[in-house]
C-alpha cells in the first residue's frame, strides 16, 4: 500500500487497513441494489447468495392459490461505480444452469454514482424469454385497445 505524507509534520505513514468483515462501498451498493430489486419485484433476497447451492441474489416465486409452485424469476445482481462492467459468458451460463424449470434467468447490472444515490439499471434476459415477454406485452396491449 502506498504511503501518505502528514500535512503538518511531513512524516510518511501507511494508511490504516480496513477492518475485516467491514463492507466496502461496492459491497454496500450491491446489497442496496438487491434489496431495492427484491422489494420492487415482490421477490426475496437469497441468504448468503453465492456461498450455498442457491446462487441467485433474488428469487421471485409464482403462486397458485397461495401455494408456492416454483420460482418465476432467478435474478443475479451486479453493481459498479465505474463507467463499464465486464460481463462474462460464464456468468450468464451459470445463471441459466441454476434456473429451474420455467424460471426466467435475469442478470441485472447497475451503474451507480460514487455516492450510490442513483443507480441506472439494466436487465439482461436470454433471447427466447425476451421474445416471450415481448409477445405477452403485445397481446396485453391488443386486448386493451
């Protein structure tokens, strides 16, 4: 780590290391994004996502007569304060393989300002799900007109 210089006495010192267990700004933004997305979509956050067999950050469940049938959406959230995010095919394939049955795998990428006050978010879905969602949207609007 780079040494810093005291403004008063010009002494060179190493800045204190961050305490273990304390979240960095990126992790804080990630947790905030997961909470927001779960609340907006009516889903639930996955406890210790990535550490257990259930790798999704958020799962939105479908219900029929108040009985949980299966998951509707399996969402993975990423957030960055940088101007770009490097998306890897392996991440998309992992999410796709974790989706069970008719679950829609959604990869959410958020771009936050440094303070995290605003997050521009984009949802990435496989093409066949995009086509189905588009067809459902068109059908809904045709029936309403």
